[in-house]
C-alpha cells in the first residue's frame, strides 16, 4: 500500500526564499494537510542524530503518533564516493547514527545516497567511486540489519542517475543481510 508523506526538506530553508519551520510545526502541517506520514531529514535543522538524545527521540516519536502520522522515512545525506577514506569513514559513522536514530523513533526506512549532491569527484575515476559506494552500502546494510531497518537507495545524481543504476548496484551487493528498496523521488517502490 502506498502512503503519501511530506518530506521535511520542503520546510528546511535550504534554498533561498524557502520557509524554514521547526520540526514540530512541519509535523503539525503534515497532519493538517492530510498526509499519512512524514519523511524527516536526518540533519540540521530538523533531526540530526547529534542533537536528539534519548528523551527527545521518544518525544519526537510520540508527537508524530499523536498527530496521526507515521515516520515513513529518515533521510540521510551521505557521500560514499568521496575519494578520501577518512571522509568515507565519517559518512559511514553518520549512516550508522542515522540508522540508530531511525530505530529509536520508529522509522523503518533510511534513505541513502550513493554520493553527495554535487558533481562527480574529479580526484577518482567513476569505477573507483562506484566500488567505494558498493563497499559502503554493504557495510551500511549490516548496521541496518542489526536494527531491523531497510535502506532505500535513491536514484540521485551524480552516480545513481537512473533506476537502472540503482538496480545494477543492488545486483552487485548480493548479501542475504542487505535490505534495499528502490527509492524514487516522491515514491517508495
């Protein structure tokens, strides 16, 4: 069954001229607009794992439920194609903490990127970047499995430009403990 969810990035103030609302106001708006769920960006200003302690995680989960919504997805903003091993390790840590946050607030899905939201890294070949993404998705899936979380790999540039690339990546990560969903902008399949 498909449910309609509002992504909090819509009110994050990320783009010039865009409204920036607090997470509680966005949740209330989603309920007011008739959405069934909410996709929460796992970064500031909304739900960075750095900012939410045990109590605030429970309060968030309870508040979403009190508005008749479910947390459809927690959106991670990672870059597994960065040529720096140090930066890739930081991204793995961010994903692990996002998975733990998802578990704590009752989300069953964490949306991940293959790479960041910029152009291809020029310090490495596309083959090297693809291999790093595959390696880091396999490791991320192990963390997700530990917490019963599904990873949703989004078709987002520059590496996952199409659903075909997403399917290719899924074929190349054939482990029994990996959970993937194909995540298209606005819809989970």
